[in-house]
C-alpha cells in the first residue's frame, strides 16, 4: 500500500538512501533539508510525482509547516537531520555550539512532533527518530552530540506512553559511510580519541543498510515496537525485511 512519509535531511547520506528506498516501493516522500544536492535532483527527476522536495531548516517552524501542508495524509516520519559539530570537551566546548546541537537535534524534533502529531494520530503512523550509539556511553569530544541523542532516546520513550495511537522508535543506524562520519576524520583531531575514530572508520557500512532498516520500520513495525531504541542489525529490525 503506497504511503506518504516525511524524511528530514534527505540531501545526502542516510536520509538520501532512505528516501530512495521508500520511493522505490511506490510511496510518496516529502523531503526537508537546507540544500538541494545534485543527488536529490536526480531522484526528483526519477520520481517527479512522488518526491516533494522542500528547501528549509528543520529548526524553523514555518519551514516544517510549509512541508507538512503538502499532504493531508501522513503515514510516517523519519527525523534523520542532525548536527554533529562542534566537537569539544565539556570543560571547554563553547556553550553556543552546544545549544546549536540541541536546537537542531532535540528542540526541532519536539517542534516537528508538535506540528505533525495531529496528522500522525489520524493514520496511526510511525515516527523513527534517528539516534546514535554515541548516546550509550561516554566518549571524549562528542559530549554535546551524544547528550542530544540520549535526549532523543528519552523523548522516544515518553512519546510511546503519551501517544498510544502512533508507533515511536529510536534507531541507531550503525557506523555509516557518509559526510557525517567523514567529519570525524576532518574535525575530530584533538577532540576525539584517535583509536575510537579509527575503529569506527574501519567498520563503515553503506547508507543503504540503515536505509532499508528505516524503510522496514516505518512500513512494518507494529505497536509493540513503540518506545524501543533499536540498532540497525537488531533481530527485531532485520526480521521486518521481506
Ligand atoms: N553516519 C554515521 O555513522 C551515523 C552514526 C550514528 C548516527 N547517525 C545519525 O544518522 C543521521 C544521518 O547521518 P548522516 O551521517 O547521513 O549525516 P550527514 O551526511 O551529515 O547528513 C545530515 C543531513 O541532515 C541535514 N540537516 C542538517 N541540519 C539540518 C537542518 N537544520 N534542517 C534540515 N536538514 C538538516 C543535512 O542536509 P542540509 O545540510 O542540506 O540541510 C543532511 O541531509 C543523523 O541523525 C546522525 O546523527 C549517523
């Protein structure tokens, strides 16, 4: 059954791969990001009737409202857009940078949900909050990002109990070959433990791997998934693959 799914951060990386996989199933995607990349334009040319691209900032309520107004029916939302930078130790990270990360990764998520929930309740839709394993343990230099993803995991648990009509899932996509993970190499020096950065870079997977998992969750996860935080290779996720 074709559905309408909202994806944030579809200009590249995991968001782009997820968008393409959802479109390939015959469903419609509304994609919100600040830049229209050549890859996104190519996808729009391939799926002119089902890909609706909105150039905008997830942190701006008017941009989210404009994008949401493109559809009456909303079956799922993939909140994938995120800020990773600035890196820095808690002792020295500029507070403005810490706030910027929370603005995009946490407050924009809450704002988005406030605007989208009325439509999601009507369809008993699914929300996938793209989180990170960074939320699970202490690691030097990425404290702001890690704290924002831990906040997302907790928002997800709360959402699951407050919104019984929807299915809310927090999802770790794995170590994925994207501009986001490449940033760790360019910008991480002096902040991130080099052994951790090397270990991540050695096991990168392609964006289509979490893309397929997100597609499967948004299409097929039942209510029993609501409130869970799942890794891309969790049997609960891989068992949804057709
Ligand atoms: N890659 C990994 O190894 C990894 C591991 C764990 C978790 N994750 C999570 O997976 C998600 C995607 O990661 P990725 O590696 O694919 O990231 P990426 O390559 O850096 O892409 C980030 C996406 O977010 C969009 N974005 C950023 N700020 C935005 C804003 N204010 N408004 C709208 N869109 C915005 C970017 O588009 P514009 O710049 O065009 O706006 C881009 O499409 C993130 O939530 C990340 O934390 C990734």
